[in-house]
C-alpha cells in the first residue's frame, strides 16, 4: 500500500510548457515526481530537466546557509553566518543607503529564475514601497510583444492545444523540439506539414518537411516577400482582409518592394525554395505560425516579428481553428499582479536590465546604484557585455546581495549570499506563457538546510525595515491574486486549485480559438496592417527591412541548450551532460581560418572574447556560427562565456536584448 502523501507541484523553469506533476513524499523524503497525464500540455511526460529535478533539489552543491564575503569581489571567498546576522547586516545596509543616497540608489535585479508568481513578484512589494529604482524586464520578449500589440492589440494568440487542428505549422525562429518539447509533441501528433525558418539546422529543422535556412536578421524581407507573393498571385484572403483589417493598401505598397529576386538576394535562399515556401504559407489552411522569442533579440527584432505576424492576417488564418499566430500567451492571464507586487509609492527611474553594466558604471547616474539585490537571476552569466557587468559588480562602493540556490558567478561578487528554496520547498501559483492553465505548487518538503523562499525572506526583511503592512502569507497573496482574475480567469479560486492542482482557463471553446470573435484590441478593433499605434510612437505604420551589418565577419547566435534553462543546470551534471563550450562553424569558415573540428578557438570582437572548442558543422552556413547556452562562465576554460562578446544595445522597439546581433571573429587559440 502506498502510504506516501501526494503534493501538486509545478516545474518553475522559464519554459513554454509549465509542466504539472505529482510529487510523493513519505517521512519527509521525496519518493517520486511524476508528470500528470490529465493536463493538456504536460500529457504524462517531463523533459530531462523535469525528470531529473531531484538531482537539482538535492544537489550537494546547494547553498545551505547565509554567507558573508571575506575575499575580493569575484573571488568567491565567504564565511558562514547566521540568518540573524545576515538579516541584520542586510536591513542595516539598506536603511543606511536609503538615508544617505536615497531610494533610487537601490536596484533590484531579477527575472524568471523561479516562475512562481509569488516567489517572482512578492519581493517587489518592498522595492515598490521604498521607491527603489525599477528594473525594466527586457531580456526576453519585449520587442515581440510590442510588435504584436501594434497590429493585433495583444501578443496572446493560439492555444497550443489547437495545433492538433493545423494542416501547416510554420516554425519561425524557434526550436520547440528542444525548448518547448510538449508543444512540439502536439505538432507531431497533428500530422501537419512542418516548415521551419531558421539560420541554423536545429533539431526541429532537421525533422521538418522543409527548412528555409536564411541569413540571420533577414526575416522581415522574407515575410514581406511572402505577403507580396500572396497579393500578386491573388492568394490573399480578400474577404477576410476587407472585413477584419485596416491598412491593406499601405502594406501592399511596402510588400511590393520585396520581389522574389530581391528577397532571395537578401535572405541568401534559392528562388525555388522561396516559391515553395510562399506557396505553402498562402495555400495550405489552416496554417499556424509560431514565432520564436530568439528572433526578436536583434537590433531589428521588432520589425521582423511585425512582418511575420501579418502573413496569417493576409492569408486569412486568424480566428479559425488550427490557424493563427503563437508567440507568448501570458496576456490571457488577466489577474492583477499588483496583488502580489504592490504598487510603487512614487514615480521612480527605470533601468533596462540588459544594460546592467552601463548602469553600474555610469558616473552620471544620479544617484549612482549603491545597492544591488539579485534574486531569480544570474546576471554575471546571462547579461550581455560581461566585461562591463563584472567591472560594475567589482565596484567597492557597491553592496550586492544574492539570494540563490547555488553560489553562481554573480554570487561570487556578492557581499552577502542567502540560500533560496527550490520549488519543492515552497508554495506558489503559476500562470504560463504557453498553454492556458493556472496551477498550484504545494510545499512538499522542508527547506534544505537554512534555505528560505523569496517571500519568507522579504516578509522578514519588510518587518525589520518597519513595513509590517507588506507582510502576508503566500496563501493569502494567492487568494487575493486569483480574486482579481476576470474573463477567462473568472471564478478560479485557490480552493479549486488545491483540490485539482491545475485549472484550465474558462475559454468558450476547447481548444481555444484565438480571435474567434474577430474583435481585436487595437484602437480600430481590427487587425491594423498599417498600425496607428506604431505611427503614434514615431515608427512606420507598416514593417520594413533594415539591413544590419557588423564590424566582424561571423554572426554568432547563442540560443538556449535543450538541457539548460537559461543558466540553470549547467552545474548539475546529471541534467546537463552536454557541451557548453563548443561553437559550431561552417566548413568554409573553418577552412579559411585553418580551424579543424575540436580545435580550441578564440571567439572575439571589440567587446571581449572567450575560449571555446570548434565544431565544424553542416548545420550552419558560411558567415554564421552558433553556440548553445547559457554556460556558467566560471565552469568554462578562461572563466568566460559567450556573453563576453554580446552587446547591450537594444532592439528597434521594446528595448529588448539583442543577443543574436553579435558579430565576431574566430581564430585558433
Ligand atoms: S523545463 Fe519545461 S518541458 Fe521540462 S519539465 Fe520543466 S516545464 Fe516541462
């Protein structure tokens, strides 16, 4: 007889799938973690990161007690201290800095290291209350969200469960076979024809019926070429366009500049390939277009998403079962996150998280950042322009606190390092940016060592700093949050979640058909092929193509590895057994530089360099290289990862990161 107790748990990784599981615990020990079979996305399996989650939770490398720095910044030398003295140092230092330099000299730095909404947003209550600098969350998806807002009024699109009804799935700049394995399995089940647009022959591209291997950053030219092809071949859906869009003439004029010949020259593809691809996009219905997050991490990332997003509108694939656009569905979750985070007590400055290095080094910032509080993030691995990030973190007049499960590269620079809980050790509520489910994560085991959740830490800190009104139990926060849900979230309660583990959004259809009412959240209520919002913000109403040139000959792409979640798991051998120190380059580029497979090479540009191993690969074309990450620099030869070469310039719209606009040279080391 199974005498274990069952807990509803959720994989907290920054992943489209947000898998739900049952964790069984007996005598305080975890017996098993199993994927739920009755959840429309999880469907009974976990990826390796989920299957081996216990090796992460119980890693011998877990940080078990607070540490205080005793060595130089970056050296990673610490001594153990008690929580009492850690909190007393922390509260005392924050109060002193508040008094001497003002609240904006304090900068919280966080992202999606834990996707649970309470662990993610509760710490903001204190920062909002004191009026600390605001962190602009731009590292991931902001350009694409802005792009879709211009034309559709929202980024929320296809329910991934509706992909079973698609006849064609165009996977554009995304590798779901690695990064959204459950959504990929739905596509595989659908029997749809899969076409991939990607500069790299990824696993998804390798398994697809067709792969268009275009030059990086040329996607908007390709998309406008497809629109031009649709119009000139009379394959556009005139009735749909007439009823549901505005601005067709302006778009048609712009698209007419993108002839087959011109597009093929810009994108580096053959005319036959283009015609086959365009023919599929325009003739096969219903067609789903999946736009990856990586594509918009480019200087021209916004215009690329804008252009791609208009293909399903012109071809009449919006609002129909099995058709549409998929990018990020977080906007379906209408609950008001300020129930968790509170609201700012005053107007304060905002600092773009991609520009951390500049923010820490900018002598003109008034006041300068004097206190950095890092949680749910590892900026000394994931931020671009690492030389500047580290120069900033090394400032002696900067006090840095890191709350994490492990002593990361960032923690090595911290004055205080505080142990954080894993998902099994704390309660939370999860939304997702993939499927349409809300889920609860119950606390299944006691914290390892002296670890504390983000909300326990900030409840304690808030009380010590004289703000007891900010303190609240996570269950009470969850009730308040769910109580603000409207529309598809209306009536979802904590009680229902505690009974079932997860609840599907209450959409009228199952699967949900996005925009089935053909009402759009734009000012006109229609799809704005020529966007008035974009024009009001000083942009062109219709997307175009901007050629991006670099000072170095090879464009280095750095997407995420299948077995990593951003920088998480690189230190967990049981999960990440892969090669975080390889760069795939084409045969031509390797031969021109005398590089052989397996050679140690130096990848460099004016921003910095890293030592890595060359993998001569047919998966990239001449002038393109790819390395998968994000590796912990300190675990690599030379202590540097690819982000020592990436830049902190931001995208054309949304202030987004531009990791994939990175030009380098590669030479034998
Ligand atoms: S990383 Fe993603 S696919 Fe893997 S278990 Fe977690 S949510 Fe599921």
